[in-house]
C-alpha cells in the first residue's frame, strides 16, 4: 500500500506540472551510482519556476530533480519545488570524489554520492533536509527504487545478517555502541539504551543536554550485557538490537525475532570498523558521517605523529593506565594502551594480555612509570593513589604526575567516537612543549559535528584542563 501511495503521488505531481505549464518531458540520466532512473520525467520549466513562489529555491542537476520533487511533495502535501539554475537556497550536488578531511560542517548525504548543502537559513529548508535523511524520507527513496529495501552486513562477531531498511527503532544495551549511534547521527532512532558515563550527575546532565529524551531512554533496569528483559523489549518494538560481542543472552533474543548487531572494538582499527558499520545500518547520511569521523580520526593521528615521531625511546613518557582500582591496569590489548602509544608515550603494561589485569604494587614499582592515569568512572580517583602512603615509593606519585582522563558523557579512554579527543589531550599532557593540536578547538568541532551539540565554553575548558 505504501509503495502504491508514493507511485500515485509521483504521477499526480507530474500531472500537476503539465497542467501548470511545465516544459515537455525530457530524458535524464543520473551519474553512476546515484540509483536514479533514466525514465522520462516532466520537470518545471525555468519560466514556470521564476513565476512560482516556493518555500525555498533549489539548485540541482536535472538528473536528480525528480527525486527531489518526490521528497518535497511528500513532506509538503503535494506542493512542487522551485528549481533554479544558480543561487538556490539549497544546493543539491554530486559528492566530490576522494574528498580529504577539512574542519567544515558536514554536508547532508541523502543518497549515496549526493549531498544537500543549505545556502541560506530557512525553517522549511531545515525541515526538508531533516526529512530527506529521516526514516520516513528513506522510505520514500526505497519505494522509488533509489535505496535498497535491505542491506547485508557482517558484524564484529562474524555474523552475516540482513537488515530491513529503514531501521527506525533501536535498543542498545552496550554503552560504547550507544555513543557510536549518536556519533553517526542516528541517536533519534534509539528507543532504549545503556549510556556509558551517564550514571554520575555531571554525565547525566550533559547527556540530557545532548538528547532531551535521555531520561526516557535509559534502559539499565531492563537491558545490559548480562540481562535482557524480553517483555520490556517487546513494548519498545525494536527493529534492531545493538550489543557487545561478549553479551551472554543472545540466544534469548532470538525469541523476539529481531536482528542484532554485535560490536567488539578494543583497538583503534576495530573502533573505526565498528563506527563505519554502525553508519551503514542507518542509511546514506549516517554512513557518510561515519566516514567523516574516520577521516577526522586519521587526520588527528597523523597530526600528532608528525610531532612525536622524532622522539627517541629515552624521550618518551612511560605511562601506567589504572582502572577502577589503583592496582587494576589496562593490558596491551586494550584501547587505553593504544591511545598512549598514538600520543607518543609508552604503555608500561603493554606486555599484559586480555582486558583489565590485577597486579601488585611491586610490579608497578618495577615498571616505574613517569606518569599515571586514572579513568573517570567506577569510583577511580587521583586521590586514591596520591593520598595512599604505599604509593609514595613511586617517583611519579611524589612528583604529582597522576591525572584523571576527561569525559563529557562517554569517557575518552573507552571505545567510543569521543576517543579521538583522548589522543589530543594525551599528547598535550605528555609533551606540552611540542606544537600539538589545540584541545579546545578540537573539542568544540567534535561535539558540534558528531553529536550536534553546541558545547559551552566552560565545558570545553573543563574537558581540556590537565588535572
């Protein structure tokens, strides 16, 4: 029925254009990869366009105008868009090939290879762009044959699954995966989630500013890596469940008949893969935003390595990353060790395997770190080390070289999009004399771009502080 509706709509729009003095139908062919058909389509003539007052004007190639017309007419109840040859309020263009990273606002990608770039501010224009990449807009494009009805992906546990499109309702039971959903621009599709770093007052307050629905989405009482409440899940009517590859209840979820996607991202490369896959789950725009994050990460890493590559081993700072208790330390297989190394340091516990390892103080003394890091979660604190008499045997403690990693919501040392900021903060901490990236500038860009959050100056100062 939905497909018939959209087909009828397109035919009706075509008839209206002919009646109102449109130019004859012309044969159009889309650039390769757009998915647009080359069937004859009647489009408004230039004379008709200039005589019509629309909500906003659109500059677009003829090959994509029929698709734009369908989206516009669906959102604005059968109205026609006004196309112009230049100076449109909205520019619709083919995406540049081999685009390198730049700190500019991300364009909106409504079809693979096609971008929408607003040229003016207009409430209707903003609504139209949002609709074009929303699940409803995706459904229009699916019914037109411009986007696939399903996609097949292999998750990070090796499961190959087909996911019906568009995905509208998501339960995330894994905090890092929740951050990834927000980071690719799909936070609005969550119906329940576990939030990493939002259990303390500051984290919860920040998450509420990022997403006002936060309080209604918290699913910790029902969904975690250890437990999954089938009855509660059924009331949320999810299209998809995202969780960790180490989750224990996967057999139980099969009773719901809902596909799941598994994440395992304890290395930078695995994190990039996880974010790219998460972007692909939700459509062209989220896929493009995921790709933009990977380019940003690679740009940050390259900029830091350019400054630290000349360091000799003797110059490198030896770092110990502790966990929720001072004698629980990160292994070499965890992302915390990778971040230290990317920032130019040496992770003294890199020889350890697995995840968090419990060690004794004698081992820590043998490692003799120059600097100690504590995480911003699990009750860990700088004082737990600096005020413990037993730890005074370490030169790092005596010199006050114990620091807490930052977090806004998701801790920067965890496998989330925010982790890219840890590289900047750590490089500033370890090598203040090097010409490293400006933390404040990058924090503002990151949260504005990937969380759509206009972060306040005082929040930036707090995050970039070394304490």
